[in-house]
C-alpha cells in the first residue's frame, strides 16, 4: 500500500476550519484502505505575513516541493489585504505556488447532488443531467498580471498628464494556450466527448489566437465534438441549459468568474472543489494543489458555520489525480453523497426538512459514512466482474459505475456472440472491435472512465509503452524503479512528466549527439547516407556492428551477411520475396513454407502473396506447442515442395521457447535431407530472444550459430520487444551464407526508400546505448518478468474463483505472453465477460479456441492482493 506526504496550507478566515475536516477525511479514508499518509502543515496568507513577514516562506515552499500534493484552504481578508499597496499581500502565496510549481490547468467539476437540487436557485428540471468540468488556464491572462509582475505584462497604476491611469495586460502565448486546451480535450475523451471553448474572439486578439489553437488541437481529437462560445453567451447558457456542457475550457479571468457562477448550480460556492495541475509527476499521478473555490469568508471564521464539502471534495480530487487512488476518491465522494442524502446541511445549503450541522459535525459524519474497501478476492478486484445482484456494490459511486460497465459489457458480448458465426473477420479483429465498441458505448452512456478501465482490460497487445510504466520494486530511483525506463532509454523528452519521475532528457539528447558522431564516422569512411544506396541494404558500419553482436553466439559474420529492414515483419517480407525471386529466375516455383501452429500468422500471408504454398503443422500440448523433429521429418517427407521452415525460437503466441536439445533435433532432420541433396532454409525468427533468461537464450542460440548448417539459416532480428522500441522498427537479417545475402540483394533494393539517413543514424545511436549500458536490457527484461509473474498469479486467482481455465501454462520466462487452456464451455467471450480481460482466441494463431492468449506488455497488472 502507499506511503504519501501531503502538505496542508490552511491559510486565513475559514481556511483552518475546513482544512481540518478535509485532513480528517483524508487520513480516515487512506487508513481505511491501508495507506500511510503524513500531513505536514505550513503557513500561508495573512497567517504567514503575521508570523514570517511574507505570504509564504521559502521553508514552506521547500516543504511543498517535497510532498506528493498540496491541500490549500483559503487566503485573504483583514488585516493585511485591507491595504492593496502593501508589499506583502496574502494572495501572493497562491500566486507563488502557481508560478513556482507551474500549475497551469485548474479543474473545477460541477455536478449537483441529486438530493440537493432544491438548494439551487434554478429549477430542478433545468439542473437535471448537469455534470460538467471547467478547465481554467492559470498561468497567464489578465488575472495573472496584477499580482505577479512579468516582462511585457504591465499591470500598474501611474500618473499621466490627464490624471491617474491604470493598465492591465492580457497576454497569452501559443504554448500556454495549447497545453491547457489539450488537457481539456484529453479530459473530454474520458467523459462524454464534448469541449466548449469559451472566449471573446469578437473583441480580443488573444481570443482570436485562442480559437485558432483550439481548432488545431481539435483536429487531433476527431472523436471529440468542439464548439466555440463567447463568454457572455456562456454565462447565459450556464443558467439556461447547464446540462448541455461537458468540458469547458477558458482563459484565466473568464474562468474565475464563470466557475463562481457555476457554483450556484450546486446551491453554494462552498460545494465546489478544484485541482490545479502542472507537468510534474508524482509516483502515481500529477503533483497538484487542491482547494475549494470559495474565499476565506472572514465573517464566518471561528463560528463552526463554514461548509467543508468543497474542501473535502478537493481531497477526492487529490486522491484521484496526484495519488492515483481511484477507489479511495470514489469512497470520499460516496460518503459526501450519503450525508447529503440523509438530510444533513450546513447553513449555506439548508432547506426545509433538513438538519443543520456545523463544520466539524459535517466532517465527522462524512468520515463515519466512508464505505470500506472491497475484500481481497471479492468481485470488486481490478479486472474482475461485479455481480449485478451484489448489494454491497452500492457502497460507492465507483462500484455502481462498475456495475453499469459490466451491464454494457454483457449486452455487447451477447450481440457479438449472436453474429459471430456469420462473421468473416478473423477472431483477433473481432476482439479488438469488441473492446473499441465497449469503450465507445461506455463513453456515450457517460460512465466513469476509472470504472471502464477496471472492467475493460485490453490484453491483446504485447508492446510496452515505457511512458506509462508505473511499477517500482524497492526504493524510488533504484534498479527496480521501472518508471524511469522511458528516460533511461531516451524516449522521454527533457522535462517530460512520467509516473513518479520528471525526465531529465539526458539520454534523449545523448542519442542526438551520437547520431552526429556516427554520421561523421560514416563520412570518414566515404559513406554518405544522404546519397542513394545502390545496394539498398544499409550502411556497412551499422551492419558490421550487428554482425559482431552474433559472435557471442558463435556465429562468424561480417557486414556482408547483414541487411537492414523495418522490423522483423518487414525483414521476413524481404526474405520471402528474395527467395521467391531467386527461384523464379531459375525457372522454378517458389515452393512452400512450413509454419508450426499455433504461430504468428503474418508471415503466412506474406508467403502466400509471393506464390508460396503454406503447410501448417499443428503442434501438441504434450510438446509444449513446439514443432518436434518427428513432425518436421514427416512434413518434409510428405511435401517435396517445402523449401523453407519458419520457426520462432521463442514461441509466439505460447509461453515456451525451444531448448538446445529440441533445436539439435530439428537440425538433425535438416542435416539428413541435406545429405540427400535437399537444402531447406531455416528462417529463425529471434523477435523474443532477449526477453527471457540470458543463459537460456545464449544456450539455444549457440546451437544455431555453431551448426554446420548455418549457411542455410536466415536469422531475423529486431529491437521491438527485447528493447521496447516497437515504434522505432529497427530490424535486420543475418544470413548464414553471404552468397545468399548477395543473391537476395535485389529484394532489398526497394527498401532504400524506407531506410532514410535519420533512421540509420538513430539505429546506430541506440546500438551504442545498449552496448555501453547492458544493464538497460537487463532492466527491461526484469520488467517483463515482473509483469509475467503478476499476470500469471492474477489468472490463477481468477481460476480459483470462477473456474475458467483447464490449465494456466507456467511459462519459461522467454516471451511476453500467457497461453492458457479453457475449461469446457468457456471461450474468450465468457472470460472477458467474467474477468474484464480481453484476450485473443487460439484460432487467431491457427489453433483451437479452447486456448486463449493474454499479453503482458502494454498494461501493468492491477494489484488485487
């Protein structure tokens, strides 16, 4: 469970009273859910001016910097703010925090509680369905200039010949607008898919620029509907038809005014929370400042009359956005809703028939009604289904939302089952379409995206997005802190916010320097990548490096043995095309390729496209789904047209890799046919060699690399899975016979257009990175191991509870998948419907749908106890 530090800044007026209740709720809910939170306090506003002479001291700022989030009360009111010309003013505390921590986006959700529609001045039928979020820009605009001086932003009162004159400057840069607008569009994608941009483009140049940039960002989010609304029209529509809005994004001053207006939709300004976010990441989210939107209300201070719900609701935002604790955030929101449902009110929201309570009692009652976490092993575990009849599921809004997601999932799965028999789509596309349609339908029904993420888990994709890694084994920054991999591998840009880490970008910049250095090295050898590559197989220096890498497996190779390509799949395409072209040149047919099943089906389509016949050999569970020497011998005897065998050394899609002994057996069969005058090429796909145990990989590769049959082998490699560089598409082929490489050169000539100079230089830079830092490859391997272990344990827990699997195969730590056999009566649909895990049926890989494959790559495995 988590260990967090929160800095509370109560401030002035009612700030200390409401913050006290917010802290009590924070400590209660985190303790209830098994976390440890340390709350440290600091002075801000008038309190700080009186004690320290400034609105916020350097020591308080340092404490804030060392925490996971800030909980802010309110500042202002007498005595200090009575003098607007005073050197120290309470508002400076908030401005220094916003500027110092680069808080640029202020989120203000507005959703009237059903039991409080009577508290609003609007009619209930007007409020019905209102659920909106304001995204207010914080770092610029008119509002920013008065209290925080900045170059080119005068905000002052000065004397002219005509008397006193005041000037304020509304200044926005393109970057300031774009980053906050992107926050709004990203948020809309998680909600109902609508953005309203509020401006004054008929008067202000800043709004004209604002509108242009909104249009540009909108083009990147085709699923989001975008509208522009003038600020005065927006003010009217908020009172006339608030339910029409989803996400509203606007500049600083407009946002300050409109959100106070929107507060009255809930009955009181004391009800609304807010979150101010920047780019710095915490271990589980974004560092932020959380506060109710109301002021210090000095006339209510010390009277136990202030409404703490805005501050307590801000705790829910803190839990969600900075600590990544969605269940805990939902528990706070559910407790607030329960208290209101029971009729308890503070004086600002009292109605006939309700019970008025003070600040402290309201906080205490919310603590009492916090729903407990679901028990370990209960149906509310992440990635598991929620039985619709479970009465405990009504305990929180998130749990209720998960029930609704489950209902949508059941509805769509039923529809797909009904038309699956008539579908011509391959099963993998069917599963992908189901996931896509489910997510779209949940968005249309306005279901909570956190609930959707827990109930729809896509395990069809094996790639890893290092930017989204959240796992950390041991101390932060240690060898088990996988959150830093994106920075360490040079994917993250300087200053980019990652989970638990702000990227330095040092490796990103180092790679750029290496590209410059390697280009100079190539030019010194007379090789200009900017000129046409007649051979089309890439520069000789990089090919020398790659050939040298194979020496560790006993394979003696030079640059002449190697050709570059775009990923393993692109390289397979070149090889098959080249072999077919060579056969045609000799007046012979392309022949046939043997594919072991289950297997990766993309090369089958490529082979068929070049005129090969495809002979498929189903493997057996007893042999761990691997082609045996006996099966190979039988296939070669029965099919005299077989000219190549496609073999994935670390089996995709199953969980097993060939042992050295098994490879020796296969080579012995090929050797026996060669002795009879029949040479069959072995296309050895090494896509996953490197994701398993290094000693095991080396042992199996030495069998191939030192074989007397190496000249009939073609090794296909990439940095896609082994180095998590899927999007880079760095691939290459190593021919055991350099004469074969030259003979197939014609099939590579057209690839020159796909091997631009920058691509080759980046490939070389990455080659240097991994050779100089072998610990990086080991760290990536360990991340795979961690995810494999966690997924396997999760599947076994599911099986204990739901009896889904006949067998969850234990892997040999060689691939990034899990391969399981289903019990009779189960299929990929029933597994998805029960657990929320979307896997791929075995028929996708030419095998039986009694089997299902899950990928461990893209998503972390949810911790379920």
